[in-house]
């Protein structure tokens, strides 16, 4: 944990411009310093506060600290606390974020999707022998990523951030107010603030970043008798139908010694408990005899916030609103946005040697992020609007999931986080099948006018 935490000392910022010719290698980035119009921070390192120690915050802090920025990572919860989450991550995340295999509870190689009329389709037939969806417990993943940020040089502060004061001038410091052990109030002056504090982000509020629509997700952890747990050895289930959600899906995800049974919705938040009863009813025989060990609920953002960067503050992960529609997936995007943002600050500050500004964050973070992921998020938004709208559309969705080509494209996109490249003939066939299924379910004409992205 924290070794030396500086007390409040608003450092003075020298406003003279400075040009440097030093060459640094930071996180595989080669930085050649050039003439700069930014104020100098001669004699010290750029100082950043990262608020929130989930996947977004830890990945940001790791990138910042490894790149030479003086980094403070604030987390209010103890390591044993688990963020409410299904804990499913794509295969590519293990490699990209060097997550050791022993942290993975389950290798899911079979995915079964159930239609409103309970027709089941097996959805993992095209997976190769080395491919799987990794299921982890969030307390395990988050602790690991947090301690890696500390090993990279970040100071982890176990505290609740209560407020962020904005600077009175463009080069003055931000002030982070925080409370340690629910008792001691402290302040810290920083140059840069990263809001990685999740869907209820205090940092977003402090910069007036605007609101986003949220879904609410509800989940019960149920410990099953061994013979029932065996059914979920390497199997995850998804249930669609208005009984489990009008606009999302219900799930059963296997964990180390229990299953997570949950559902989510935007349209019917008041009725979430009724919907949870719906998913419980659907899986009744499979969870009978199980012991309820935890009940949890949390908002899931539906789209990015109107503002994600303001001044020297940037939002990442759920705070920014990076969760895909359709699947409700956000862990990978949290970690990835944190890394992109951390590297952006490192690059713009030339390894922590100079001040940055809003333009730097827009150019090095937002532009790169949006270039990489906007079309994927829009595509999944479109799919959700087509297929989650009614029970008829959900029947069509499950029918389509039986198609091997659809399965291959879906899994490749999910596991490797790239929109998979298709074959022209197969793509045409898939479009025809989609239209066929929608026509069969009598929904095509009624829906098309609503599908402009
Ligand atoms: C029920 C449910 C199931 C889900 N299942 C999946 C799934 O299977 N796969 C998937 O990819 N995604 C899933 N998601 C989405 C996923 O959980 C989020 O997208 C992801 O956690 C975002 O990570 P983050 O680091 O941005 O935010 P968070 O994980 O929310 O982390 C924010 C951190 O900030 C800390 N914090 C907040 N405020 C303060 C403060 N003031 N001071 C100090 N610390 C603070 C919090 O304690 C927390 O640790 C699910 C979500 C829910 C609700």
C-alpha cells in the first residue's frame, strides 16, 4: 500500500516554455521531445490522480507510472470487495493484459442461448480447441491489476475521494479531497485527474460531463450442489424473452464454486426484481437445492457521456460510458481505455516531464479510442435495437444463432475484439438469413425506420 503520500502542497508551475531534445522510451512508445508551448514543470514529475481502482483505473495507473508520471491511485474498497459483475472476459484480454491463467475460474467453451419459447441453441460450436471465454471473480482480477499498478510505481491510496476542486487557472493544480479510514480528511494537489470511478462517477460530476442512460443489472450468486454445478462445468447460458428482460438478456455464468444468475434492463428498472424472478423460473430445475450466497445490483452505462475530457481531466471505463450494448460487456473496454488514456498522458507529457492540456488528451486519447471502437459500439447498438425489441425478434435472434457462420463471426469479434472479416458470399447469405428470420417473425417492416445509426 501507500508508502509516502504527499500532504497538500500546491506546487508552483513555471509558465515559461521550454524545449528539450531528450529521447525517452516509455511503454514501447518512442518519444522525441520537441518545441512545446506548454508550461514547464522543471524539477519535478507530472503528477496524476487516478480515482477508482477497477480495471480502468488500475490499467491507467500502471501505464502512467511505468511511463514516468508520478501516479496516485485511489480506491475506496478493500481488496476483498467484489464489484457486482458477471466476470466474463474475452480471450484476447488474457494476452494483452498479461493476466495469468491461474486467476481464471472457468474456461467456458459452450454457450447456450434460450429463446422466449425456450428453444435452445448451442452457440460455441465453432470455437477452436484453444479458445474459450474466461470467467473470473472481480475481487481476484481487480486486486491483481491494482497490485501490478503498484509494482509499476503507482502509490495506491486506500481512501474515498469526496471531491475534486477545479483549478482557478488553466495551469493551476486540481485538488483531490479524500477520507482515509472513514475518518481522516486529506488533500492532494495534482496536474492531471483520471476519473475511473465507475457508473456513478464523482469525477464526471465535478467536471459537468453530463449524464448517460443506464441499465440496471441484478445478479444472485448461488452455490449449487456438486452434481448441479457439473452441468455448468464449462457452460454459460443466456436467456432472452420479455419474462427475463424487455431489452436485454438473462444469464447463468459459472464461477469457481457457484453460478451467477442475473438479468438487466433499461426500460423496466422498477420491475427488475420481477425480471430476476423470471430468470430464476427459467432455470429453476438447474438451480434447485442451491444456496443463495450474495445479491448484488449496479448500473451499466448505455452509451458514452456527452463529455469525456475537460481541461486536464479524462474519464475512462464505465465513468466514460464504454460498455457495449447487446452484451453489456465493459471489463475489457475499461482496461483498454485506461491503458490508451495512460499512454496518452505519458506521450503528451514526454514521459512526465511537461504539463499537458485538453488538446493533448483529445488528440492522444479520445481520437485514438474513437477511431478504434466507435463503429464496433454502433454495430452492437444496432443489433440490440433489431433483436431485443420484442419476443418475435428474440425468437429470430436465437434461430440465427444456430447458423455456424453467424457463430464464427460473433465469437471472433467477441474473443479478439475486432469486427471479424467475413467472406462476401457467406455475408450475403447471413444477411438473407437475417431478413428471412425477421420476416418469418413478422417484424421487419415495423422496425426498419427505427434503425438509422
Ligand atoms: C451485474 C453486472 C454484470 C456484469 N457482467 C459483466 C461481464 O460478465 N463481463 C464484462 O465485461 N462486463 C460486465 N459488466 C460490466 C463491468 O462490470 C463494467 O463495465 C466494469 O466493471 C467497468 O470497470 P471500471 O474500472 O470502469 O469501473 P468499476 O469496475 O465500477 O470500478 C470503479 C472503481 O472505483 C471505485 N470508486 C468509485 N468511486 C470512488 C471514490 N469516490 N473514491 C475512491 N474509489 C472510488 C470503486 O470502488 C470501484 O472499485 C457487468 C456489470 C454488472 C453491473
